[in-house]
C-alpha cells in the first residue's frame, strides 16, 4: 500500500465524520426549535389561516343585498377548467335601453384549482377568496354553489 491510498482513505473517513456531525447539528437545532404544529380540529375556534390563503370563492353582498357583479363573464373566460358559470339575462330599463344583468353565478368547488385567475380578471372586484377550508362532503353535487343571493342585484354607481 502506498502513501497516496492511505491519504485518500483518511480523507474519506474525515469527510464522513464531518458530514455526520453537520447532520446531527441540524437535527439538534430543529429539535429545540419552537413547535408549529396545529392541533386541528381541537383549535378550530382560534385557528387563523394566513392572509394569502385561498379557501372558497365568494361574492360579497352588502346590507341591501347588492353585489358588484355586472355579468361580464371575464372570470368565466379566465377559469382554466370551467369552474365558473355566469348565467345572465337581458332586461329592458325604464328608458328603453337593454341591459345585461346577473341571473345566476354558479361555482363548482370540486373542480376549482384555486389559481385565483378569476379574481384577478374581475374588473369590479365582485369575487374574492375567503378563509373557509372545510369542504368534506359525501356527494360532489353539494360542492356546486350559487354565489349570488336570491333577490340580489348589482350596486348602482354613485355619481
């Protein structure tokens, strides 16, 4: 055995020991760190999701049962997997003009990928994601929701 082979063996052994100590140092550091485990569902009352969490798509309504959706359909076009269905109808106003209004806004939570493209596409900020995340159901048809409330209408612009 020559000197070069002995040297490479000792270098390998030393490198292995240093690598082992580095891993042990990381393990010890994580072991003594403050734990961040959430005790769900026991902490349901105090559980706060982070601000950027995307739970369920919602259409906010005010006290007069008004929403901001003008049934333009941009959210439906932006959705990559047809999760949103905007059903509109045309009415005639008092002054004889035709106007498109929202009839039904359907959202299929079961096929939503929470990409937020619909929220970004909406020019009127009519839809947003909330913090709700509990959606366990036995029947997938229960995941199809109508977001506009019965009897709701679009907010009138204040001039």
